[in-house]
C-alpha cells in the first residue's frame, strides 16, 4: 500500500491504498447494499438513542460505502444514533486531519473519527486526544489480538482498530509468468528467489519487476520481519541489521548487473503511480500493498487485459520464518473527550466487523471466511483477478506480523531511509557511509522527541 514527518504537516504511503499514499484514500466501490436516503446530518435526537458524532474524510453521499455502513448501523439497533460528519468531499485524509485538528483545538467534542493511515492516528494519540480502548476490551473479556490481524498501538495501549487491512504481497502478470515458463512461487520463497524470478521475467519489452520510491522499498524486510523498521526496543537505530546492507545491495545489483528493474533515477524523474508500470505491462511482478487488487478493476486508470496472480512476499534468506508480512491501514478511534464512550466503542466495534460488507475491502477482523469473501468480491472479475491465488495468499494460516511497536515520529525516520537510499543508489556510495549518516540522523530525531 507512501508512508512519511508525522508532525502536523503531511503524510503519505498499501485491498483498496500509502502506506502509505494510496492506502489512505480507499476507493468508494459500489456495493450490493441498497443506498439509504440522504439526511445523515440531522441533529434531531432519536427517542431513546444516545447521539454520537463520527468524523470522516469520506463523502456525505448515499453512494459512499462508509456512509451506507453508518446508516446500516443506525438501523441495526435502538441504543445509538451516529451523526455522519464529513469534513472533505474528496477522500483526502491529510486535509481532513488538518480540519479535524482545528475543530478539536477549538473545543469540538469528537466521539469517533477515522484516519487514512496509522501514523495519522498515533500522532494524535501521542498528544492525548485519543482514548485508549484497553479498558473496553477488558470489560468485555476480549483479547483484541485474537479478534483483529492488526491493532494500532502506542506504549501497549490500543488506540485504534482497522476497519480494513492492507497486506503486502506479490502480484504477477499471468501472461509474463507463463511466457517465462514460471509457476507462482510458494510460501517460503526468498528475496534471492525474487531476484532470480526478476531476471527470468525480464525481456526486451519489459522489466522483471519494479521498485517504487517509497521508504518501504529500500528494505522491505525491515517492514515485514522487524518490530520497527528503523529502531530497536531501546529506540536505537537498527541499520547494523544485516537486512539493510543485503537489501540495499540487492537493489543495486538488480539494477546495475541484472538489468531486471527500471533504474531508480528514471523512476524518480517519471513520478509514476506505484502501480503504473505493472498494469502498463512494463514490469512483470511487484511487491506491493494489497490495494493493488481492487486497482486491477479500475481499467479507466490502469487499462490492461491480463489477469493478475498473487503470491506471498518473499522471506529474508537467513530466516526460516515463513508468512511474515506487513499489515497496515487507517484506523477508527475514539476521542478522549467523548462523553459517550460506551456508545462510541460499540460503533467502532460494529464498523470493524461489518463495514467490509459495504466497502468490499478485506477486514482486519479475523472472523470471516476468506475464500468465500474473495469469491463474493471478485468472482465476476476472474479475467482480471485470479481469486484462487488471492485468497490463498491473503488468508494463508501462516500469515503473521512481528510483535511491532510504533513511535509518533515514524514518518521522519522513514524519510531518512528514503534519502539515504537515494544517495546510495544515485551517487554510487558505500553502504557503510550511508549507514553512518542514517544512524546520526535517526539519533537526532529520537533525541529531539525525548525532550
């Protein structure tokens, strides 16, 4: 799925979209649910119901899936009535968060709000404007890790639940795969295998793979197999981790020796969408967040005729752990000053478990039949999406994340790695020199945030 400084400025990078970026602006796909009548902004208090306000960057329109989900919740019970408060009409979560911050600073009481990515939520949590959900789970005797594939946590406190999840995987052009005489790789393949696939898939007409400019791509392993992609538990930089030198070097040899990937300089100059080269047929495979799946149906933006097939991410060569990936997404959160926290929690839980039926996105909630869900979502689009490999990849029982932790300045750290890799690849510098510079820069950011 462009995850980038967490301070109130801007953020990016991810089945819908940033990690970044596209991941924070999920498409408003049409659903089979009937569109309710307009008028969610009514301020009248329904008899016997507790009124709460839900702030979102999704449009206040009957055809908007999130709007439809909220109306369905209102009709599903007789205890809570949710007022739908859309602050933007273009699904721009960054602009939405700026407006929401202004409202909160002015004294607005927010019951529930949604964010486009986890960093937007956790930065607000670090400022004390988000209510932890731990006590609510304890009251229901729920272990949230058993319920959801990913929770948005800071200092062991759960501050948000994902209504949908974006999981990293590998997508393949079926035509290119068959022309090269290759089969889909199985769970447990390595990044060395990925390099070999890229070489075999490369022809005079297209590259074997594509690496985007986002901060995940200098070392995807750090995002899938480490608790934090730049820090250890003591908040020290982890650039001594062997995966960094390995992946930096992998990128260099694939570009300069194998010629299996488009040069980084050309990618920077072209300002591609992360999915553009894959769907244009200019790259045969791509490690990418799972919003690439639904994008395959957007033929107006990504015209193509081939079927996309799916496989797990490769694992690092020096580990026997299989199934490691990165799961991310925007969050549903409760305002710390809400006067109706029980009602807000009930709504958040319902949305996390039911809204996927309207958005047609993969939920973080584990209590779904994966194969049935994928077939229902994409069964009529088998010419573009191979549902068998997709459900096998997304719902493989081996899929897991490391025990992660977050810091509210994560996007600043990510930008340091982006800049370090750019200097490494464009200026042909040594990894040791780049490592020293990235380490010093990360230490500065950590130190500044301790004060």
